[in-house]
């Protein structure tokens, strides 16, 4: 979903007026007491509600301008007063939110407060790196902190519900929304999901600076065929359980208050109307107690899937376990008729209404409907110097050094630099996708960031060098809804290129800031060609011919195909879409004030033809090992099977050496614990951080297993010459998988323990484990 809004000074309101059963967590006595109080309150309130008010409470509307669809809700003010709306999204700011909340609290019959939501994806006002970039930090503390700051800023502007985190596993870089998640690994995605939920919701959602998380998109959305947005998803149950569902389950276990259904089908049934998914898996098997909201008009879109008319699909969604209808108003306009015709029951309507009311109770809105509406907080809690400083620190931890020949980086704070590229002196594209309330005018460009750090100590010779793209059709699609996201310079392509070459000729080193613009990734931004656009690549090729050190600062919302860049550039620093403090953080890393330590969480292919590509694939009966004749093996004729950059890859300005893996035992039985240890040494000249990764392989099992699976990691810091022993504790829990009967268990046999710097570069040891 993406929304655009009327200017802050205008009154927006008047302008548009699955897995196997696992044991539930133990419930504390205090929780039982709190639940009992909530039940008494909600029962009393529902006893006063009419059927129209209960149905109305299942209606979520938007107050805004252009959206992800053509639908914008009308007559909102009257509906709120009639009790026909349960929540609103699309506005923020204490004054605006209070105005709308007043309509419900003071103007409706039962004075039930509204819940206010917004797409707060990687920051609210202070924007952090896109989630794919945040995940590259491999630092759950920093990821959690970004969510805490986002929640504090969002509540300062009246919000109490955020549509985040997105935990969809994505293995196809063509899909634009890969930018919004944490990559390809289910275990790692679960760690990020937990950190984000805890960051948003805090110790209690009743706290003034806490929001309710909304986990999306349930489920399997990242598996869209051909990487095309909103497309079909079709996979086996084992793949669902093993590879795609774990992050959602981790979010449930972390206490997420709400979920959002996805657009795609599961086993032929759209997620929004899929009872197996929303009730059997989410509620019965996982014990989820919160509420489920549809994605934008997803109820209505089941008509296009071929499931019936609006009345039929609305009834289907309610019976499946959907509680709130986003924007489409199918519930509002059809459920009462369906009730009269016996197509839904009063119990089903009551259950959905109860879940929404319970969410408001858990947020403390019945105690104080205005708890997050405090105009004084907007000036002291939003986009503060402290928030920006934390963003700068978090941002530089997200960068990944993909190449660094001959120690090209870090740069010296002296001499001259040719700073070139369409993203070099650019504020708008610093924020990346999904920045609804972000203000790009307050972001720091790369040019400004370098000047802030080195002052007059370095001569900067700037040239734009190229447009983001010269393709007029592509530009029209990037500038959706009339937004001027991408513009073409008045100078010709040759003039821009010549200026870049001239700047480079009089400089010691070239820093080319290139890649994807803001609207090239995110929702409805699928790409069939994931190269750097031709206009920018032509500039890079001309600069490479000069024979000077060429540093690429890469902006991207997805893995790109970088075979030419990897061959010809001296260094490549992947900065994703860095956010508000982009330029300052980039300067910190380019000039060595911080040594990059990020590791990619989504595999970079050599060619788009390798997609989908991911590290934890299964072997075939004819695996190709990269050696000898390749005919009649599982390989390509024209390219290596191997990716350009594997999962977990990332360099440093220093180097790290790994010892062999040492095991405390090589024969284990039952619930015994295995300890795997390696010694990591900083063998370079810079202090640095290293992400030490643990993978396990199960070479013989009842079903074909992945070649390896990430099971743990530890991030350590080492001074030059320093060494540390890193130990991992392994129990049978790390050996479990879903077998052909969908039973989650482990099987005795041989296991290969792998520890290393990325998924392809590991040291191994074997162990026999019996039951």
C-alpha cells in the first residue's frame, strides 16, 4: 500500500468528507487477570451495540488523496458519527487526529474511540534505511531501536497502529517489495520480526510511546510468480512450513497485536478469505489473540480472483477469520444482508467486533482516547537531533562493502574527488520507498554529507553525469499518479557525460553515486531487468576507461546484477536507500570514521536468469559441483550456478581469519548439548566488526533437505591483531524440520556444522547424533 496526502496545513478530513500444532506459551496469572477485566468491559460494551454498530466497527477507511487503488472512502464524517467506522488511516498530526477522534468520542452514540494507523515502515519522520538495508546490519538491538524511535515519533503525531513489520520471505529480486522485508532466510527473518514487534509495542501497548504492530502480509506474499506484484503464489505445504511461515510465527510469539492478510492465493483460495490460513493456522495452531485486517481493498479483489460478487466474498472473508475490511467497505454494505439471509451468523460478526474492541482496550484507548494526541510532543519528540544522531549510527551499520580492491577505501581526507552520478547531489531519493510521513527536503545528500565531514580538506569536483534513466516509458511508470519522482535534465546525455569525465580527469579518485531511485523499488515496482539503468552504466563505462580509482556508492532496494561493476570498479559500497541521515552516514564510511560490517540477507545473482536464487536450496539428483564436464548436470550452459554475492556476504576494511571448527563432542544422544567453537582473528590494520555465522547441514534424512540452513550468528568487534573465541550452543531444537507428514521434529544421523563469514565461505566439522 502506498498513500499520498494533502498538505499538512489543510484539513484532510473536510477535504475528503500453518504449521504443525505447537504448545501455546504459558499465560501468567497477571495476564489472566487482565484478560478477565478486558472481557468484562468488552462484553458490557458489546451488549449496548446494535448490529449496525458492530458491523461498522469492522470498517477501516482512509482519509487521503491518491492511494494504491482507485478507491477513496466518501462520507467519512457522517459514518463516524453513526458508528460505521472502527479505524482510520492516512492522517497524522495531533490536531488532525484529535479532530477526527472527537467525531467518534463526542459525536457517536456510544463514544467508542477510533484506532489510527499509518504505514510506518522504516521510520515515521526520522527515516531509517529500508528494511532490507536494516536487516544487513545483523544487529537486533539497532533494528529494535529503529522501531522504538518510529513508535515514539508516530505516537507524538497521534498514531497508535503501524502497518509493519513486513516479514515476507523473498527470493526473487525482481519483486519490488523485497526492499520492505529482511531477505531470504526464514530463521533470520524471524529474529528481525521479533525485534521489530518488541520495538514498536514496548513493554505495554498502553504506554504513550508504544504502537500496535501489524504483521504483513499473511501469508506467502513474497513468493509471487515471476516476481510480479500481486501475482499468483503456489507452493507445497512443506515449503510453506519450512521456508515461508516461520517469521510470521515468530511475530506471533513476540506478541504482535494485529496481522494483515495478503493479496495472493494459498491453495487456490485468496488469503483474505482463507479459513485454513486465518483460523486454523494463525489462531488455532499458533494461538494468535489479536485481530486481522485486510490489505487495501483485498476483500473486493476476491471478486477478480473469481470467488463471487462483493456480498459473497465479504461473507467468505468474515467466516474465514478476517476482522476488519480496509477501504473496500464490503463488510459495511453487505454483512447485514448476509446475516438476514443466513450466509453469516451473529456470532461471527460479534467475534470480529470483539477482536477489534480488544485491540483498542489493549492500546488503552478506552482509558484515554487521546493518549497519543499531545501537540507538545510533536516539537520535542519528532525528527529531533537525538533521533537523527541515532539514525546516522544505525544507517552506517547497514552498509555492505561488496568490493574493495587494493584498499581503495577508506578515502583520504585530502586531495580531490570527482563526485558524480544522478544520486550524488540528491535529497529526494535518499529516503527510499515507503516514507509516507518522511520529508525528503530534510534528508542529507551525499554531497552535503561529505562536505559536513571533510569541510574544505577535500576538493569536490561534482557532475551529475547522467539521468536516473533516459527511457521515457520507464520514467512515466516511475512518476505514478502524476508525481515527479524522476526527472530528465535539460542537458543532453552527452553533455552530462562529458561533464562527469571532465570532473574525473582533474580528480584523484572517482566516487560514482548510482543505482535505483526511490520509486524503482517497493510496492508495484517489479523489474524484469535488475541492472543499473543504461544511462548510468554508460557513465560508469566512460569513467572506468580513465584508469583512476572508481568507487561505486550503490543505492538499491533489491539485489542488482552487478557483474560489470564487480569486474571494473575498484570498490563498491552498497548503501541501499539509507534514509534521513544518508549523506552523513555514507561520508562516515567512505572516509573511514566507521568500518563497514554489514552482510547481505538476499543473494545477488550474476544474471536475472538465475532467479529465484537463494543459499538454502535443495540438492538435485544430479548436482553440479563446478568441476569437470557439466553435461547432464543441474547447471547453466552460459553462466555459473554460483551467485555474484552469496547470502551473508560482506567485506570490511580489515580482514578476519577463522580457525577450524572445534566440537566439544562428536557423538551425542537425545537432548545433549553440542558446543561448536571457532577462533576469529583480526588480521588487518583496522578495528572492525564481524558477523560470525552458524549453518547446519543434514545430509541424510527422510526428505530432501536444504544444502545448509542458518541457525545462529554472533556479531563481534576486534582490534587489529585481536582474536576471540566464538562459541555456539546447539541442541536438537536446531536440528528440527518439517517432514512429509508436516511433523516438526529431528531425525538421528550425521550433521555437518559450518561456521564462517558467509554462507559460501565456512569451516566445517561433523557430528553423529542419535535419539
